[in-house]
C-alpha cells in the first residue's frame, strides 16, 4: 500500500500535463464514439487520470478511495452496457430478422455515425470554453491545469448529458460532470464526510442510470 | 432525538417491506401505519419533552449530535417533517389499490428517511448532499426512460451551487469586507434552487417526468421531494437572512414566478395527455409559490405554507385520479369516471379554481398582489385558465362510462370520492387546513 501511494505521488508530480492530454482523449472517446465498449474504456481512463490530477490537491489515501469508486462505477456501467446489448440481441432474435450492426464486426469500427462531426465539434467547443474559462475565471485553490481539467470535465459532462438519447448516456454525462466538480471541490473542502457523500452520490447516480436503462430496454 | 428515531424507524421499515414486497398490500399498509404514527408523533409530542433511558436524560426535540453532525428539530423542521410523513402516509394508502409496483413501499420509505435526514441535519451543506442521495434513490420508483434521466440531471446540476456557496460564506466570515463573495453565493444558491424547483427556463424535467411515469410515483417526487426543496429554501433564508434582503431578490423571484406560471399555463392548453397536464399544473403552482416567497414578510411566508399544503392535496388527488384512469401515457385512455372526476378536482385545485382548496390560498396571493400590480394578476388568472382549457380538452373522453363492462362502486372509487370531496370541502371551509 505504502509503495502504491508513493508511486501515485511520483506520477502526479511528473504527469500533470500529459494527464490533461490523455484526459482530453478519453473524454473524446466518451463523447464522440457511441459504442459502449469504447465509452467504457474512456470512462475508466477518465477516472484514472482524474485520480492522478486529484493527487495534486488531496491526500493520496483519499485518491485511492476515489479510484476504487471509479472501478465500481465502471464495472456497473460495463455490466449495464452488456445487459442492454443482450436484451437488444434477444429482441432481434425473437423477431426472426437479425438486423445489420447487432453482431460485432471489425469493419463496423471504421464506419462513422452521422452525428460524429457534431460530437467532435462539441468536444472542441468544450475545449475552447474550458480554456477561456480557466483563463478568465481561474478556479480558486487549484493549479491551472487542474482548473482547466475541472472546466473541461464539467463542459463535456453537460454536452454528454444534453446530447444523450438513452439514460445510460445521461448517466455517463452526469458522472463526468460530477468528476469535474469533485476535482475542484476536493481542494476547497477537505472533509472526509463530504468526500464520502460525493462518492456515494456517484454510486447512486450510476445505479439510477443503470436501472432506468434496463427498465427501458425491457 | 425524535428525528433520529424517525429516520431509524423509516429505514428499518424500508428493509422490512423490501422482504415483504411479494405481499404488496401488507407492505403498503405497514408503510402507511409507520408514516402516520411518525407524522402524528412529530406533530403532537412536545419537543421539549425529555426521557430517561440507560441512566441518561434524552431530549426529544432540540439539537442532538450524531456522528459529529448536528441534528436539529426546531419548529420549522417539525412542520416540515409532519408534512412529509402525512404525505407519505396518504401516498401509501392510495398506492394500496392504485399502484402495482412492488418497490413502492420500500423505496418510498427509504426516500422519506433520506428526506427527513436532509431536513434536520446541519450545516445545510450536508442537507443538500443528502437531498441528492434521496433524488437518486427515488429514481427507483420510476418505470425507466428519459423523463427520470432528465429529473436526475437537473438535480445533479444543482448540486455544486450550494456547496461552493458554503465555502464562499466561510471565506466571507474571514474577510467581511469582500461583499462580492455574498453576491456570488446568492447567485449560486438561487440558480441551484431554480434548477431543483423547475422554474423557467429549467422546467423541461417537470412535464417530461409526469408524462410517462406512474402518477403516484410522480406525486411522491412533486410533493415529498419538492416539499423538502421548499423547506430547505426556507431554511436557507432563515440561516442567511441577507439572501432575502438583496435588492434583486424580489424582482428576480417575481420575474421567475410569473415566467413559470405563464409558460405552464400556455403549455397547459395543449393536449399532450393527462400526465403532461399534471406537470404543467405543478409548474403553474410552483410559479405562484415563488411569487408568494418574493413578497417576503410574515404574510408572504404564511401564504407560502398555506399554498404548500393545498398544493400537496391537489397533486395527490390528481395523481390518484390519473392512476385510476390509467392514462398517464396519454394515448389510450382508460374509462374510470370517478378517476376522471378526482383528476379534474385535483387539477382545478392546482389551477386555483373556486371552490377548490387551491383557490383558498391563491385568493390570498391575488389580494396581496392586486393593489400594486393588477396586470400581473390578470396574467396569472389567464395562465390558470390555460390549465382549465387543457382539462376541458381531456375530460369528455375520460368521463365517458365504459358501458361494455358495468361494475359496482369499488373501494377505490370511495377513496377517490373522499379525495375529491376533501379538495372541494376544504376549499369551502379552508380554516380546517389553513388560516388557523
């Protein structure tokens, strides 16, 4: 455990700028793609790199708890995504007419959905707003890169929740938004109870989104 | 201490009713008994009463420390908890014949426990966090879909405001010359409550939720969760009195209130189903509540409390009627004339139409506003009439009896009749509910 905490601290000192870059890429994966597997990988990366940025503002032990929350949230999202896929496949099989795109095919990865340009534009808009916001209204008590990441997470979370067509997509957007707020508020309020309650809210939001998604699919 | 007992009892019963969920009626009856007992217990037991237990003296009211946090049962929280528990009891009773979901009792009780905690815990920053937990938990009452997701979204977006405002107020205590901190805190708190109350332009979740979901679950969210948001807002105003003294406060509330009433009334004229009509009626009523709050002073506060009570009665009666009609989805109308009558009585009450219970409190607001702003009162009356237009467009089909399936008067019809008579009777004799 001790070695792991030292490892996290070392990463944090070295890796703030690369962490922001990877965070942008991970957010792009969540916002632009619509395959749940890619989105899940994106969410896992978001949780990990937000954890790395967290080490700049809170104690590593608390960061560890937040990473564990991220693992549980991603597991719940993964199980839900797979279950929804299963339900959809069953529906198709029952109708006796398998539709294109239900089975996984590598060549489908190269196909773009019609809204990819819009989503890419939304990502760039979020980047621009986050950069301008962190210059014009810098967040108190956090370094510039952490402030930029907070703005970015909040903006992408808002876009995701607003553009989503399913409760699972809305849930992912809310989780990204909450991550951004948590990153900022962790620096303002070091209370463990508040950190715990924010973590519990993330759990419940995940389960609420999963419940709404599965209830709708059934 | 009494509040802690209430939270413990509700949580315990929630777990118990979960295991009893196969026997739906038994679990609902148990939930209704516990809620009623707690409601009357909080209302009737004097808070300064002390008990000897384990060689220690325990005060039932006042302030208790639990896990390092203060739990305060003051007069305001006492009113709020009584309101919450009695609404819960009424909903569990109505759910007995009208709601088929197995999880209504356990999830409903869990939500009530969390809302109780939100009303009594201090500082208020914890109240907001616990309210958020209650909102996420209450989603389990819904059938699934985007309405629930939108409801969750608006409440999650409201979370940062009060938390950051709490930190700003801590900063202000250290540097009292920076009055800008107070202004920022006011804006953040106001913005968050506007999101949670569904004021224009943050209203889309209100009709979206009511349109597709089970009416009694929606009633629990509008009455219990919505009521808790109102009580928390009043707590904020009591804890931070400078919020209400801001020069922009009254004008902002008037603008938001009138906007919400007018938009709700206009949309209410459209024919989008019974569920959506409930949502628009709640918007109109919320706008009126905001206007009453904007008046400030003792009269405004008294009106506010009266309107909260009458709103709960209207929402519950309408939701019970809609459950019976079975038409929350809008397209296929079930045929239950008694249900349609109850839904109409509830809607007329929410629209403030005489002689329903909603009119009694609304009349007070109109009288307060008319000498200064007669045009605004005219706009409010027209907006309320919009809901009545919507009702008239929905009613004829719903009132038609189903002649192919004649049936005797059922217990559920008597329950609906009781709610309808209550909505009209309390309008004729409002002193039993308000203006005491």
